[in-house]
């Protein structure tokens, strides 16, 4: 759906193409390419030089990351977007660039969501040389006959074996399929994404999808899918192949994406309100039956990134309300999050 501005009457196909053009021109946030995923609504500025991807839940517009626009336009685009509707706004997955752009404006609630590891792909061989346990994981997969290939996107889009791997992987998740910034159905909208496939003989056992971050000459490793037949080390082997491919293309930045409630978010997490810190601590400790935050954090930490970038949720209001937090959970669930947890509990009993 397209809303507001000079594109109010265009159909969805045209909106996607226009959004893609703006992402390729101005995409800086790690999540910028993900606004092209299914189910995300697009708003365009009156000038036509900015796009925002968002979803609506419980009277809140939950934005995927940050506005896609020139840095000097960020504050103005935020003001225009927020003035285009009466709903509260939460920018989920915003990074330091946006936090700095809004610092001089009206006070806004800002919480630390976690952190994302990032590094230069050219440094990968050096890191790997000093990491024997990671090399052992790669060799474990290779010894089981796993090899990797980069696939043409058109071929990957229509290949039923990748869909099979995806469905096998989703069945292992603690929660029903989530959406928004963790949308599993990316194969139908690959565009400029990179697809690396893990195979045993000629049968796919997993795949990785990376999306470009154009203004940072980089990539976000968006999905790392392992099918039922993927041996230990397949996920690491896919990342190894992807980062080497990125280095060969001259890319200078790669991130594994947000690790929620990460221990590597630094002391800034102390800026979160006390009650929210307690809530996040509770989720980290007792939510693992549905989502293994600790395991994800440990997996991403094993790659020894020299930098962990802080990731925020920033609201249009002076405080982070419970309604905003609930709406954000609904953005990922695609429904009332209580229903998602109930369905997850039923799945675990099957």
C-alpha cells in the first residue's frame, strides 16, 4: 500500500519499484532493503526523495528501521511523516545516524534494543586464521560433503528445494513464522539480494540471503536457513562463503543484523528506564522457550566482530508507552502477540 505524498494513487507494483530506487540511492540503515519485504506499507515524501516502510498496529505506525533518504533530510522527513497521520510512530531498528539527526529536536523516548556485529569483509581471513574453533566448524560441514554456491536470483526464486529447506527450518522454530524485519518469505522479492546455497552433492540443504546496504557499500546477512539434512557447521559455512563473496566484490561492510537484548550493546543500555530494563531481563531469561536470545547472541559473537553497533527504538513521543511496545510485538507477530504465544505453546505440545 502507498500512502501520502505525490504517489498516493500509484499501484503497489509501481510503489515497490520506486521504493527500490530510493533504497539503492539512499539506503544506509542495515534494515533499509527490508522495507521491500511482503506486508510492509510504503509512505513517500512530497518531494519524492524519501520512503518509509511501516506497518500499523493498535494505533501505532511501526517503522522498519529509519527513513530512507539523504542524511541532511532525515529530521525533515521524520516531521513530514509524523504530521501525515495522528498515530504514534515507533522507529524500530534505528541506528546512530538517526539518533544523532534527531538529538537537537523535540525530546523523544529512545531505548536500546540490542546491538549488531559489523566488520569489513576484507578482514575475514585474518579473523578466521586466529579462530581454530570456527575453522573446525567449517571443516565439520565440509567433511560431511557440504559445499556452497552463489545462485542466480531468478533461479533461486523459483527453486522448490529452497522452499523445502525454508519450511523444514521454520518447523524447528519456537514461534510460528514471524514477519516485519524477520520476514521468512524473501525469495519472491530478491531483487539485488545475494543468495548462497549449501548443497550435499546436488541437493540443497540450506541457504543464506544477504541484502545490500548501498550507502555503506555493505550487506546485511538477512537469513541463514538450514534444512533438516544440514549438518553442524552449515550455517557457519554459508556465512564464510557469503563474506568471501562480498570481499571479492569490494564491499567494505557486513553485519549479521540485530541481536536483541545483546550483552554487547554496551553501557548505553543503562539509559533504558529501570522498569523496561527489568522487563527485557525477564524476557531474556524466561522467553527462551520461544526465542533463544542468548543462543543468537553467542552465535553472532563467535565471529569476533571488532564493532558492535547499537540499535534503537525511537518514538515520536516523550516516553515509550506499553501500547507502543505491544504494537511493536504485533508488527513481528502479524497479529495479536498473545495469539502467537498461544499458538507457539500448542506447537510445543504436538
